[in-house]
DNA sequence: CACTATAACGCCACTCAGTGGCATAAACCT
DNA sequence: AGGTTTATGCCACTGAGTGGCGTTATAGTG
C-alpha cells in the first residue's frame, strides 16, 4: 500500500493502514536487531504506541507481523492470476509470468528490504518459518480454486496435475527466494527476477535427474 | 517402535519409549474427541500420569506430539535413502520406492489409525498444520544432504534440480496422503500405496498441463 | 453545525504454553 | 550394597493470546 493509494481511502482506513505499516517496519527492525524471541509483543506495541489488544486486531500472531511482506506478495499473486491471460501457454510459464509481474508491481520504496528481512528472520526462527509455510499453503489452495474456476481442467480428486503444478511453482519460487536472500551481494529486484526465471527453467530437468553413486 | 524391538533396550529406554507412545496415543484420542485447542497440556499430562515438565523432555511442543506419527515416518524415510540402491533409476522413482518401502515396514498394530488421526487433526488445526510443514521441510533439507553426499550431483547453489525433485516428491506424497485421509471408505495401507504410485505417475504430465479458458 | 450511530481503541484480568532451577527418585555400574 | 548418572516432579515465572467493557474518534444525517 503506497502513500498515493492511501489518499483516497476514508480517514479511518488510512489510519489503520498506517498503523499496520508502522507495526511491520518496527517489528522487522526490532526482530532483526535483537532476534524474534528477544523482543516481546509489549515492547513492540510500546514502540508503535499501540495497545496489545490493537495489535491482535491487525495481526493474528507475533509471527504474522513478521511474515506480512511475503504474505502481501502472495495476496497480490492471487489477484493477478484472477485475470491474467494464459495466451495458450502451459501452466508453469503462466505461473512464472504471474510471479514476475507481481514482483514488478510491488511498491518501490523499501519493499526489497522488508521482504529480505522477513526471509532472513524466517530462516532462523522456526515458528516464523512454520507460519509462513502455512500461509503459503492457504494461498496455494485458493490459487487452485481460482484456476480450476477459470480454466477447463479436471477436478483435483480425479487429476492431481493442477495441484502438482502449483506446488512445483511454489517450490521453484521458494528456492529462488532462498538463494536471493542469502546472496552476499546486495539483493535487488532484478537479481530476484533473474533467479526466478532460472529456477523455473530448471524444473523440467529435475524430473529426470540421474543418480550415479559417487 | 514395536514391542519386539523394545525388549532389547535397557529398562530406562524402554520406559521412555512407552511413555512417549502413551502420550501420542492419548493425545490423538483426546484431540480428536474434543479438538486440539479443547485439551490443555495439563489434562493430557494428567491422563498419562506425567508431569508437564516431563512432557517437554519428550516433545518440543503441544503440536509436536500430535505430529509425531508423520514425523516418525519421515525419520524412517531418511534412514531408508541413506542406503537404498538407486539401480540406475532417475530421482523420482527412487524417492517413490523409498516411500513405499518405508510405509510397508511401519508397525502393523495401529499405525494406520495414528497417521490418520494425525492427518485429520492437522487438516483442521492451523498451528499443527504449520508445525508439520516445518518438520517436513527440515526433513527435506536433511534428505538433500544425504543424497548430495551419496550421489554425484552438482551442489544446490549451482543447480537446483535435486532440491526441486525432492520438493516434487514431497508434494506428490502430501497430495496422496491428503486424498487418502479424506477417503470416506476405510483407508488402508494398500490404498495409500496405490495413491502414492498414482500421484507420482502424474508428476511429468503436470508440467505441460495446458490452460484453456472455460 | 450539532447529534446519533458505529466502529476502533485502551485497559484489565485471565488462561495456558513453555522454561529454569533444584530436590528427589529411579536405573545403571562394579 | 554403594556411589554415580540420568530421568522425574514440583514450583515459580515469563510471555502470547483472548474476552469484556468503558471510552474515544470517525461517519453519516437533519
């Protein structure tokens, strides 16, 4: 949510959105500095001048606020595939394009840093990692609904292909994100999209990878 | 852990294993009956006549005890791929065989029921679902280590194929488990292995699934 | 510009998961 | 049997998350 989009919302909504963003930013900074478990919710709420009760009206858990950046990305992804033109392509390029396009449209200001902190925190905080994976699975299910509504594919109980293709895309995306977040060179939006392209390209070859003993 | 394997352990280990099993069985029954959140740890510990402190020496969290059946399955899987003969096959059939073989060697008595209850609980308990996914990811990483040690494949940072193949296998396995656990007909070990074979067979076709608008 | 309706917020008390510390008891070893 | 090691029980404590309710701020209306 950029400042521009914000202006044409009612005052009440505007304040809510600002509080939400302040919580995300402050949480990411504090967690990164002192560790996820090293910061209590009370401290976070103090820093944002918010009551703990209000925190739980905005986020469902402590993990939820730290996972918000990637979650927002997934939400935008769902919105994209709701209307994207398949133009005769197979499912995997379709999903890859959707991801690339969504990343391209994310807010310019500070987006990269937020996702990066989110990923690095998740990498060393089991409960956060678990939460992100759970959210991601919810998204996958919703995406499955959207795609099977829009396109002419057999239902999941008869044919697991759509489901499997989605899971592959998610796996490829995760692998790209992981390598990107661990990159010692400053990760940029461009380096992320490059990694995504590469990983998706590697998918078909993965099926036939031969196993020769060392 | 069967009663047979149990006998040649020292008394101390035997007791620990029995307590652990009692905790799993009682937890699954209680959670199924009154819901995961409807049972407190104190109640569970009372039922097994164990102090809460001892519970946390056996399991890392409330979720952990309910996820133990599938976790045990994954541990056995790791053990299997440590020594399984690839016999020239590609990675996917190799992993499929490993899973089938592991399922075949699980304890006869009550194993199906435990896994079933675990899966059905995870299906309607977000925190449990999240925990299982996290554990599963830990396993995937370990499997990656084992395979890249045993076989002659490029390291992950240069080539994501091994990693992607593992993720696909996990996705296929999950899909099989999900359909199996939701089966209105009594799920058996045979019906599970059949589903696994079918889902793995569908993987190559998933890559090229065409998207034609309805 | 009031005036009412409607959300959001703050505060307080409470439940329950999870942890640290230490005393006790059980199993192991010789 | 006697001393050592290792598991257990108990108690007090922290911190996440929830329910209830009074208060404040925004929205909608004459």
